[in-house]
C-alpha cells in the first residue's frame, strides 16, 4: 500500500486547510467544485482535552 500524508502543512504542500462549521460544509464544497477547486473533508473538531491531537486511519 502506498503511504499517504494525513496531516496538512500549507508551508510545504501549498495547500490550504480550513475549519468550517459542519452545517456549512456542503455549501463550501459546492462552491469549491464550481470554481474548479479540489477539496475534501479530512476530519472534525470535537470536544476534548486542550492540546490533544488524535489521528485515526
């Protein structure tokens, strides 16, 4: 299996990471597609201990 980058770093990849309210995700994705921009939902922000990042496959 080919390895995939699962964390984003706009400084090196040239990408853009955005945090969007769940109820606005579909509209944003539609706007991106309409502009010819590829986008993907890669996770969610949930309540938890401050400073903790949990990455799941």
